[in-house]
C-alpha cells in the first residue's frame, strides 16, 4: 500500500497545467513549474485488491507532506519523518536518491520520464488520457492517467499490474496556490498518538 500511495503522489506531482501539447512536453513543463517552489495541495484515494486509503497531500518543489490513516510523512528537502500505525513509531531518516524515487513525488515523477514510455492514450468527452508503459519488465503493465480538459489536472489514474489486478487512484480538491509555511514539511507531533516513540535512524 505504501508504494501505491507514493505512486498517487507522483501522479499529483505531474498535475497537468498546460493545453494541448505532446504528453512528454507537458510532463516536462509541469516538473519545471513544481521546481519553482509553488505549493500544491490535493485530496486522494487509492483503491486496490489489498484495500483502500484516503488522505491529503501538500507538495512544494521537492518537499511534501502526506496525512492519511495508513501513513503520515513529512519531508523538508533533507530530513524525512515517517509514521506508520503498524509499527506505532516515527522514523527519522536522511533518504538517499534511491529512497526518494519511492517516497518523494517530485523525484518519482522525474523517474517516470526515464523509466516509462509516455504516449497519448486517447480522448473522451472533456478528457485526455496519457499512457505510461514501463521500458523494462516490472509489476506494472501500464498506467492510464485521465486529465480534465477544462482544468488540465489529473482526475484519475488506473494502474494495471502484470498479474491483471488494478489500482485506481482518484485525485480531487486541487489547490495550486496552497499556503505552505516551512513548518508544513516538518514533523508535527500532534498528528500522531501521544507518547509515540521517535526513532532517529540517521
């Protein structure tokens, strides 16, 4: 579920803000806009055969915060705090570049550019679909990302896995001018149960 959560985050990081262009050029433009430091907030749901999750996220360049029932995570560009109800503890880490490809939406979105073939998946009534196909064999067969042509924001993504199962990610309530002070991306102890153990793994 953790990997699927951060897949949802990566898709938000590629929220499409441009009009009709090639899919790859749109991804490049949006990554450039996010790098400028503007904060974006959104609500997401992830549904898969393993279960479902709902939460909120805030992205600002390489920084992010996720608050959900199954995970809470803060990353200030250097240090990451992760809380999981399963372990009932907060882990503090300094993630490597490889770690960030799985946890940081911005880094994951950049990885999509090099690891996936990006093509047009089709059009519908008020929608535009982009297909992401892995260049190398993986547990993902392909991803279809649906965009609203009225807002050019991602509304849904369906991930088809190699075993035939599907994960559906729905994203809504975008705010591209979200208020995000530096403290937004720092650990907030009020978001975890009182007395939660904090383990420094740096």
